[in-house]
C-alpha cells in the first residue's frame, strides 16, 4: 500500500501493538504529527520532552510493554537524554522516535540539528538514523525486538525530516534478521546443576534478587524457589515486590539504606543466590568486603554483568524465564529437605533484623515520613502502584511501603533522576487504569517536572501525589550534616513553595497536612476522584537510616540513635 | 598491562564505528590501535582492535561488552588462538645523498622497501609484527625521522577455520 513515511511509521507502531505514545511536536516532525491527527493515533502531549520520556518509562515499567516517545530534532531530542539514560540504567524498554533535520541539511549545523545517534550511543541498547523511507518498517520491527528481548533497554530511531514525506509501498515485515543478535538467551542445564550442588553444600544460603525478576516476570518462580528452600531473602531497590513484604524470611531491601537484617544476612551468608541483579555500588558497600563468607551464584541474562563488579563463583547465564523453572525443578528432584535444613538460619536472620527494625521515634505532633507512608498504604491497599522521585522520600518509601507485587514500586534506581516521579506516575496510571497510583515525592524533586500536573489534569489521569515537604533537599542536607559540618550549601528551600496553589493553577486539586491530626483527612483526600496533590509538612532534619557510608562494609551501618 | 588483538566482525552499516568507539570510551577501555576494512562478504566489516588490559577479567569485560552491541556479529581474541599478526608502517626519514646508502642497508636487513626518494628524504615501508616495527623505529631514531604512520595490527587465524566460524 502506498503511503508517506510518517503514516508508515505509525502503521508500524500499530503493528507492534502500541496503544499510546507520549510526545511533543516541533518543526521537523510536523508531517508525523499531521498523520497522528489524521489517524487519531493515541498521543499524550506532555509539558516537556523529559516528561514524555519518563511517562513512557513509567508506562513500560508498570505494564511490561514497550513505552513509545516522539520528539522533534535538536532541543526536543536533547531533552530526552536524561529520561533515556534513566530507562537504560534500570533496563526499561523504550522506543524513542526523534525527528532529524532533512537529509541534505544533516551535518551542516542546521537549525535545531543535533547528532542524536552520537549523543544516545552510550545510553541505548541500539540506535538508528533513518535516511531512506524504505527502511522504516524494518527499523521499527528491529527496534521493538531489540528493546523487548534480552535485557530490556531503550532504542532510539532518529528519522530525517524528508523521510516522513517520502512515499513508500508499505509492508510490515514478519521476521527480524539481525546477524549479531538473536534475542535468545538459552540456559545450560549443567550451570543450574552446579548451583543445586552448591545449595546442597551450603549452611546459610540467601536469595538476593533484583530488577531482572521484575522485567522477566518470574516472581512466581522465585516465590516457589523461596518456599521450597526455606531460606531468607533480600531485595535490591529494583527488585521490590517480587517477594511480598510479609513473606516469611523476607528481610527487606539491602544496600546503603537497606534494612539491618538484609545487610547483616548478606555479610553472614555462605551462599548468595543472586538473581537478576547487577551489584550496583549502592548495594555492595565496600565491594572488596561484600559478602566475604559467601560463594556467589549469579543468575543473569547479560553476560557483561557477570564478574563486572563482583566476581561470581558460579554463573547461570540466560533468561530467568528458563533458568528459574529449571532450578526449581532440579531442587524438587534433589531429594533433600531443604526447608528443614535452612529454616533455623532463616529464623536467625529474621531475629537479627529485629534487633534494629526500621522506624522513627515518636515525633510528637509532627508527621513522620513513616506515618504518612504507612497510612497511605493502609488506605489504598494492595491494588496500588507506588511511584517515587529521588532522595530521602524515595528511601523512606522503599523502607516502609508494603510492596506486594512486582511492578508495584516504580523508582529511578540506577540513575537516581529527580523529576522522574510525576511523569512516570502518569505513564503508570495510563498503563494500569485498574490500579491506584500514588507518587511519593519531595519538595525538591517535584519542582523538576511539575509542569506535568497539567498533563494529569488535561487527560483526567488520577494520580495521588504526596509531597514530603521539609524545605530542604533532604538527602543532600543529610550528607551535609554527616560529612560537611552541617553546611547547608545550596540545599535549603527556604522560600515558601505553595504546592497547593501550584497544583490548583494547573487544574489539579491540592491539600496540605501539617500535624498528626491532619492525617485523619487523608482517607477522604485519597478517595476523591482525579489527580490530587497532598503537601505534607515534615520535620526538616529527619535522617534516612540505617546508612552505610561510602567506602564502608555493609555491616558498618549508622543506625538510629546509635543503638 | 598486556595487549591482545581482537578480530571483530560487524555489520557493514553506518553508525557501527560510533557504536564501537562509543563503547570503548564509555567503559574506559585502553585501546592501542583500531582499524577497519571490507572483507570477503560485502555485508561485513572487520574491525581490528588492540586492547591493553590489566587482567583476564578486564579482557573478558571488553569482549562481553563488545559482544552485546547489536551490530557486532562476532568477537574473537586472536592472541589466544594460533594466528598471524601484521602491521604496516611508513616512515619518512630526512636523508641526503650521504646517508642514503646506509639507510638502504638498514631497510634491507628489516626486509622493508624504500617507496619514495627525494633529494632531502626517503619513505620506508615495513610490514611485520609490532616487535619488528618497534625495532626498526629504534634503529632509525639515529637518523632524523620526519613522520610515522602506522596502521595498527591486523590478524588472521592460522589453518582453515576463519574467525567467523570460530
């Protein structure tokens, strides 16, 4: 069928099952936007390209589908960079389509020209510059295949402006032919068997799981393995929800601000079953003394992650979707009562954690972060996706929010991008309208993409936004208190930001909670229909604890009240 | 530090060199030389990379990170397989009539060629291993070297099995 490149692009997206795209128009993508108009292609206009890419990311993380973004050339594409890097670090699948200046103008420093492929090479799994209209169907097909298979990640397609108008006889390919990429990650049975043997020989095994379990949708298998083994479990920030918070032996998330019990168990275990995680510096503490007593068995799809930061004694390469069922099967057939063997160690690990539980001291009339997070969780219940921005509130949410399911806690873990939260929450709600979506953010983070309140209002997107308002860039302030002699250099937000008015100015309802008694209003506010901003005043100088200071071992935690 | 020669087969598409060089800089790998050229298959380009690493583990990282690139079909560490390595260098040396005869002798010993002569200089072409090229440049340092151009190492496996089948 004959059509122009713009229509061919949209038809290709439809063929990939794309239900909505996030974007922002501009000069070189006018032809594309004209076809969006004519085809009534579902599109959400955000207030900023960064909002669009984070929204697509939130959509992808909440649904497991590929998020799609449109942006124009030059500044439009450049504004996507933070969002692409965010998605890349956390392995979220995106296809970002940017306009490029027309073929004859490329390389001439033309108006709104930027080298998109050059800039995005280190932060994407792959990228394309499309200069010929006939490449569109193949490139889109490949881009989706690459983004959603293997270790998921963003792919960028940069399209020269004249390609949108050029004519093509459209046929969508059925298969992908990439000589260097099969998208298949088979598992070797002998590698799994070696881990089963290690489990048999172990006294104190611990399952340590990460975001790979979430993106491969293998929480079910992981839960069964946990059940059979009767071992304690710990999560990374990205793995939250894969094991429900109330599972026996679940110790919480580990790392810099992880739970005492989780960090201690890692340091005491003699076998770590590391599943779909990448040993980020935030998780390992001083890497040379991470899990010093343990053999490390690494279940991982990405070969380059094995031995990158922490040397693995055993590896199981390949898709968790294949390796975990195989591991489960072999454990069942091992003829060992693992549960009887390991539950005493599991119970010890839990008991150890109870020596220093998370939690705040009573703060009188002030609302503590713990109060608000627990209350919100209690009101909204299980059918909820919690989203965070970055900073103290993020760590508090990770510590106190009771995450029950994978894709139930969305956060920028690897890149730590302030401003991720609001657009990601919008994307998550669009992906899962059946879920409540609540954003925990701070008075610093929310300002970084607060223009997206309009997006929520305009599209009737029901997200509840809880702002932890301490008039300070809390995490920066915490480090300044601890390591820089309390010098609040450029971290105080002393000029009053009236978030209720900001929300109202952009068509979103707002309310403020200042004292513990105000928490009674929370249920009414959260049950209202439509987007809502709840500005919660919290004490200025609360710390996120425990904390493993930089360069320290995981068991060298600063604990609350030094107890 | 040890240097290894990697033979990297890639799709012959625009952007592939950006992807390879971008990866090298992003991961802070040490590269001694990199060269690329056409192969017996018009769809495939061969990139030769000499990489310096502190450990085997670092070498594995380079190979697995490269292997992840979509454009890359195959990465083979030629230094670990029976292989032949060659590099080509062209050296321009200032030489008047007086020094010429001497230079011809040196070049002959190294089985090089003199490919250009003017009244003021000669251009010498030498092919060989890195060690041989280092040796002749050391000898020529006694003369006045004007400029040097080196290709970096390229290599082939010995025997009938090509890199693409390894």
